[in-house]
C-alpha cells in the first residue's frame, strides 16, 4: 500500500470510501476474514465509482442531445 504522500487524490478517495463501506456493512462483514473484508470493500467502491461514471456520461449525452434538439427545432 502507498503512503499518503504518494497517493493520488482518487486513490485517497477510494480508500476513504472503502473505510466508509466497512463501517456501513460492519455487522455483515465481521463474519469474513480481514482479507475478504478488504476485497469486498474494494469491490463495492469500484462498482459504485464505475456506475457513477457511467451515469455522468449518460447525463452529459442527454444534455447535449436536448440542447441540439432545441437548436434544430426552435
């Protein structure tokens, strides 16, 4: 694992979100080994960030389409 001084802001944010996921799902995850808890928290955060990125792209395309549609059909 990298030190805080060499981590990018996105890596720092990923670890911060992982920590929050461990807190939120503490009761469910305590049944797992620490290694599996780490894997699960990383997976949850990765999927969440990928999904947010996808939704942001969809929203951006939707706004471009709507703007273009308005320009072509005043």
